[in-house]
C-alpha cells in the first residue's frame, strides 16, 4: 500500500545538511516509515553552491529566500540545518506557517529563546523535534531499554565525556563555532549539549550544577579559510574567541544520582570520542561512540565467579532500529543515526504521535547549558530551572 508523501524544505546544506539529505534519501528505501519524505526544496544563500549541493544530494528545487520557502503551501516539513543564531527566527516562522519542524541542536542560543520556541511549538499543534541524533544509535537505545527494564536498578552515577581536538592549533581560524554571537557557546552548546540530552533521557532531570569553563586560545586568525568553507570571519590579523574551548561540570540529578560532564575541543588525539557510563545498584552500562555498535553491560545478578563487563554487539534484528538493516554483526555507522531520527519524525507526523526529543526537551537541554554557564561565571552551584510548557488556555 502506498504511504503518504511529505514535502521537505531544508535550510542549510553543509555538514548537517549533508547528513540529513542522506537520511531523507535512505529512510524509505531501507526502513518502513509511515510517510515518505520528498526532497522538495533546498534553501541556502549562495546560488552556485546551493545548486551544486541540491544536485549532489538529490533535492528537486532550490531557493535563496528561506522566508518565502517556508510559506510555500506545498511544504509540509521544515528542517533547520543552519548555524545556531538562525534557529529561533526560522523555527518561529515555520511554526507560524503551520509546518512541522525538525531543528538541529542546540535548539536555541539560550533558555529564553528555547522556551519561546517550545511554547510556540506546543501552541501550534504541529510536530516538532530536535535532532539529538545520538539517541538513535542502536546501542544507546538499547541502554535506554535496559534501564527501563530495571537491569541497572537505582542509578548512582552518570559519567560522560565528549572529546575533540580540531582547534588545538592556535592558528586555526575564527570560524562561526568560535563566535558567541553565532554559536551561543563553544564546546558547551556543541558537544556538551549531546551528553546533557542523553543524561536527561537516560537518568532524569538535573537539579543543580557546578561548572568550570576555559578558553585556552583567546585570539585566532580572521582570514577566510580556503578549503573548508567553515564560515571563517574575513579580514586581517586576529580576532577574539568569544566562546569556551572546554567545560567540566558536576551535577546533582533530581532522583539523587550524581553526574559528571566534560566537553572539550582540546583533547589531543580525540576526534569525536565520546562516552557515557551509568552505574546503578543492579549493574552498569557503558557506551563509547568510536565503538558505536557495542554496549558494555555489567550485571550484578550474574553468578559472582562469572561477573564482568560483557560486550553486547547491538546488531541483532531485535535491537532497536536494526530490523531495517543488515544480518547480525554487519555493523552500521554515524549516518544511520540520522536516518533513524528522520524515521522517528516521519512516523510522528504521519501517525499524529509526539516525537522525542521535542522542543520542550530541547529547551530543558538549553536550561542545563545556561545553568552550567552561570555556574562557571559565578563559581557557585547553580539551580537548573524547570521548564514546564503548557498550551495557553483559549477563551
Ligand atoms: N546533530 C549533530 O550531531 C550536529 C553536528 C554538527 C552540527 N550540528 C548543528 O547543526 C547546525 C548546523 O551546523 P553544521 O555543522 O551543519 O554547520 P555548517 O557550517 O557545516 O553549515 C551551516 C549551514 O547553515 C547555512 N546558514 C548559516 N546562516 C544562514 C542563514 N542566515 N540563512 C541561510 N543559511 C544559513 C550555511 O550557509 C551552511 O549551509 C548547528 O546548529 C549545529 O550545532 C549538529
């Protein structure tokens, strides 16, 4: 039976634009979503590069005016893959136009923006989701399943690091990710946001935090990059780095668990190395992204002489998302997480069910990010405000 088609307009076409395009191309070929995405319209600012990207990724049409693109009657879903400073304006316009919205993380530059976006999204009645794609790595989703089944028991510890090293060179240019006005924050909103989302999802809400942040290289060259097109600021000389390079945090969860978070772009040798470990009274789970098909599980109910961390190769068809893919042991990669996220979003739209993480969950991540920033600034433990969004009563 034919499934409904949903026309997508995607704004931004570089790193995440490429990852999302691949997901839209794959999802209905490899999985069984309740609706099929049509790659209708790719939106960007530079016509030549935009047309080349559309041709390469398989988008039917291009447009350079996102405001008009969003208002088009034939568009069902708006996918926001642009830099962080644009998320709120684009998302609010898309919600006003009645479109379903998938937005890259972090949802917003700060909690105030994020709460406004979440409120507008809840009011609008459309489907809204933030692309915290690491939730949909099968081994991470398996950790969630084991926790829900009580296999870890009462959680004592959350321990997570997100480590990269791409800006250790002090002559690496001042790209948009190092500009507070465009990115909001540095490793914090970029990397820490992911492990904060996972902590909230796997362990629960965070009550208070204590953080330290550092910017190790305070000025960088302004000249435009010739190779990467990373949005470097143009000009001569050096300009100030206005975001954090690294952040470390302690956290108290509302359920009594303790957590630690570390995010940095200065961990020499670590390219995209992140992990979490959760310890409970019945056992532990550990996930390492560079071995993303595996979940490490320790079960205290195993006989004492046979206890030890076991490695679950999460590639069986009974593991989350894997029925769609390959025979056991035929591993999957980074890009599959995006396909799974898009799959979840399409199903939510087609079946009228709530997607997760929605904008309210996205705003909760922003609230933790802001509390950590405030704590680093004041050098004090800082409470995380609760984000509760309820639709306004209509009279
Ligand atoms: N989910 C993840 O793991 C993940 C990974 C990387 C980035 N991201 C997020 O995705 C978003 C984009 O990051 P990226 O790595 O793709 O960046 P990028 O620099 O590779 O691409 C950004 C895109 O946004 C476009 N853009 C910026 N401002 C615009 C505007 N005003 N109008 C139209 N287009 C505009 C740029 O032209 C470019 O196409 C960010 O919010 C980032 O935090 C998420």
